[in-house]
C-alpha cells in the first residue's frame, strides 16, 4: 500500500501510479556521492523515517516541503499542481550490484495558489525480510522541474531491538516525528512494533563531548562509559509517552540486557540551527587562538562575536557578513549531515566540513567513507578516510584516520579564514 496526506485545505491528489522494476546498476560504492553533502546540488529537501511493521513489511514515511516544488497552472484554470515521483531501490550493501526490490509512486497535489507552504507527507511500503541489513536508495523527483534529491539509508532488520522498530510521533499533532533530534519539553509518542510489549527501559546520558581534534593530531582513543546518568521505565498500553526534561540523549530499549535500542538526541531548542552566543562561539574554536577563544567565552555575547568577525574581515562589514553567513551555514549543514549523540559540527566529518567546505568527491562503502579535496587521481589532491564505528546509539558515527600529512592543508585553511577569506575548493591549490 502507498499513501499520501497533505496538510493543506485545498490540496488533493488526483493521480497515483505504482511501478515495480528491477535492474542491475553499477556498485554505489564506485559512484561519487559528494552531492549528498552539498545543498547546492539539488533544490529539493525531504525528511524520512523508516519503520519495520513486522518481519516482512517495512514502511518509508516521507515529508517534502511544497516550497521546494514547482507548481504549474492546472488545465481547469483554477488550481495549481505539483507532481512528484517517489521511488526507492533496495540493495544488500553499497558494494552490491543487484537491486533486490524497487518501486515508484507518482503523485499529483492540487492547490489554489502557486506559493503553497505546507508539508506533503506520505508513506510507501516495502517487503523486506527479517534478519538482514540492507541499503535503501530513496529518491524524490519534482517532475514539473525535472530535478530530484537522493538519500542512502541503512536498513537494520537484523533484530527486533534496533531503532527502526520504533515509530515516533509528536504528541500534540499526532504527526510523524522525522529524525532522532528532539527538543526539551516536547512530548513524544513512541510506538513499538510488538504491541504486547508494555514496558520500555530508558537510560539518560547527560554528557559534554569535546570537539574533534585537528586531522593531523594523533589522539588516544577513550572508551565510552555506558553507565547512564539515570535510568527510568515507561509503561503504556499501546504508545509510550516520553517527555524529555533536559539536554542529553535518551536510549530506550525493550531489553535492558542488550545494547540496541532507540536513541533520541536532545541538544537545544531549534537544533540543528545555532543562534545563542555560546552556540555561535563554540565552533570558532577551529579557527581561533587560545586567547581569542577564551576572550569570547568569557564575554559570551553577540557583540563579542560580531567584533571577532569584523576584526577578521579587516573592519569590512560586508566581508564580515559574508564570512558569518558561510561559516554558520556550514555549522548548520554539519549538524544536519553528521549529528548523532554529539552535535554534527563537533565530529571528525563536521570539523572538516566547517573549515574546508564540502569535498569534491565522496565515496561510501559499508564500513568506510572517503573524502577527496581536489581532482581524482591527482597527486596534489588530499584524501581523508573515515571508518564507521559500531555504536549502539547511532549508525552515523565515523572516525577519521588522522595523519601528519594533513597538517599543511589544515593550517592553510585556518589561515585563509583568519585573513578574512572563506576557504573553499576554489581557494585551495589542490
């Protein structure tokens, strides 16, 4: 079954087509996926949630902003319409050539105006067997504009304990909650696939994690302390209710003897955006001296932040505005791409993204991710390799293989920022 609902009084879907097709493309691990980390690559942005309904059925929930779609005049002369194609392909892994399953659903939405500002929400079902991991390629195409967006999603159907066996809803609206980021004092409803389960075990972690060290710094790996700051239980008849009281992360399980479960991350209001002085100051640690950073932390106000950027820009307000816009857009995007139990900008990938910008090439496998700054097969290019960490709280935890060879490029990038210029691919000599 494929369905869609739209939060708009004057919108309805007038046509739906379901197509199933299989083919044998090249391995995804051989494709440049740099567009995944570059918002300029596509204008459509969408959210998704994966829910394993039972041992054979999994459901994809999705939400697309109508602001990202092109509305055209309908033949009836009254309405405007958008037309999207939602499609998926299911693989065993990034390295697999064979498509296990694929399907597409074409949908048309009507509106009485061409500047609709609503979320178009729907779902698509997949037949997915229990006991395996899969890779899902999810694509949404604006057929009126001939533009699309693609995401690659790990499907964990090995056990019934993993996070995709839970469905999260907002309590006030009963709407799907997309992603694992939550806000304090926002009540959530949590549905587990097996309605005979009446109790969840909760662990609350309130931790302060350090930011990533520069890519050439060799650090001693510290083991994560799995002892929670507090434990709790939630009981319910069908849906479990969670009210996060404070910042930190919440790990919910049906079996406290295991590590798998649903983890929800509570950073601050309006995350992944940053707006408070402390949140604006913290990422500057990558490009400031110790003295500058201590001074900013001590003052902890927007005036000090503005003065730092003005000084950096050589007292040019216009240049300072450009620096601020690009730097904090990178922080926002790092939070969107790389967040887990730690803010995205603090991670190894987030650090490089904020300071160096999006990479030219990205190659992903089941266990690694490689970023290339420069041209492929060019000896002057720099490659960063990240290894996926087996982490019960997230499947988005990657660790950089640090090396002294990265020192020159790092200092060059930091100096570029400190000279009042944005470091990008075009400013890099590679």
